[in-house]
């Protein structure tokens, strides 16, 4: 058990100690972003097909599908699916934009610690300055990597959303 702890958690602890407190903010925002991404993937594969069938059934149960009022009802149904498909996408994009900014905040706080060391010990103590430099670079890297990890999936989720709405429009237009 101790070996498992040392092999898994000690490197993570060391990484967080080297990167500073800003890494906890980056971790929290990353977990939130990925929770929403996974929720959207779940929605598209497991919830949306049932909703599409339900809307198609409601449309097929209508006696009138050609009047102006029927077209408005169809547009409302498509709109409802569009809203559900695009839910959380803007929040995911915002979280993805916040991550590099948190990394920049970590850079600033790390550089402040470098300047503190320089003011206290002078420029000759490279060992003390190295801790501040790592506190400046690790959060930047972590923020960028976390943001890039969501970039592909955000674009994919937007495409999936647009295709789903177009599919519902096609299904309802042909009936």
C-alpha cells in the first residue's frame, strides 16, 4: 500500500508543490470543463436519440403538418432540440479560455517569488531562483495543456450539435 502511495501520489504532490497554489485552480477548472464535456458526450449518444424519436412521434401524431401553424410547431420542436444540444457549450468554451489565463496568473506569482529571492539573496543564488522559475513555468504549461485538451472536443461537440439539429430538421421536413 505504501508503494502504491509513493508511486502514484508523491509525483503529483511534488508537481503541485513545484507549480504553486494556482495549479489547484487550474485543476478545478479542468475537472469542471471535462465533467461538462463528458456530460455532453453522454447526452449525444444516450439521451438525444430518444428525444429525436419522441419529437418524430409527436410530429407524426399530428393531423396537420402543412399549415402555417404546423410549420411553426415544427420550428419550435427543432429549436427545442437545438437549445438542448448546445447546452453547456458556451460554458465549456469559457472554461477553456480561463485556463491559459490561470496559467498566466501562475507565471506572474512565480516571477514575484523569483524577484523576492533576488531581493533577499541577490542574483548569485541560482538554486533559490530555480524554485520561483518552476513556479512560473509549470502553471503556464498546465493551463495551456488543459485548455488544449478541451479544444478538440469542443469543436467536435459543436459539429455534433449542428448535425443533430440538421438531422431533426430533415426528419420533420420529410413527414
